[in-house]
C-alpha cells in the first residue's frame, strides 16, 4: 500500500511540474512579446496596421485589417469568403466586404468588436493570469516577436473551438 502512495505522489508531482513549466513558458513568451510591443509602439508613434483572420470547418473565412493612428482605430476593412471545392479545385467566392472609417468603426453589430493591440495584449494578460478558465489558454508571438495568436481552446468542444484572435500581420503605418 505504501508503494502505491509513493507512485501516486510521484505522478502528481511530475504532473504539477510539467503544468507549471508550460504555464511559466506561456507567461514568459507573453512578457517578452509585451516588451517588444512597447518598443514597436514607441518607434511607430502608436500607429500601425494589423490583420486578423478566421477559418471555420464550414469553409467560411474572414480577413480583417485594422488601422490604428495615435492609439485609435481609424479604419476597419472586413472581407468574408466561402471556400468550396469543385472537382477538387478550390473556388473562393467573396461574400461580404465592409469598410468602416473613423467614428463608424465597430458600428456593424454582425461583426466582432475590434480592438487595438494594447487592448488585445490586456486581454491576453487577463487570460494568462486567470486560473478559472473553461479551456486552455494559448499565446503565440510569431510576428517578429509580436502577438500572433491569443485565446482559449474549449476542451469540451468539437468544431470551431478557438475563442480568440489569429493575427497574420502587424506593420507600421506609412508616415
């Protein structure tokens, strides 16, 4: 019986160690990305453009490009597509295009409310620090160290399980 308790204690200890290391690596990647973001923001006077995308198992894809000038969103360009296959050849049909400028940004209720990268980093930090999430927090920084993916994967979900953002490009606005 004592041997079972020893193995069980060892198993619990190893599990806690790996879980702690994974969480620590995520926090470290987020912190490093936040430092690079602060530098990028200062170097570009908080004026930049980023693009985020979605993809559903149904074939529906979106691409949204956000322009931020001096820390405020000044333009949003949304494109929605349906990808279908005919004779194994992909066919892309553009379904929706919406362009919003200045005070009209985020006025379309059928679209998600877009955020500045400051707000996205704040949300990522909130998720990273939250112990009560219903799912698994992910964070990646593949845009030259800047955020590329942040959100939560619902562990009890089968399709379209990611609740977060996939950023494909971040670049300074031209002066």
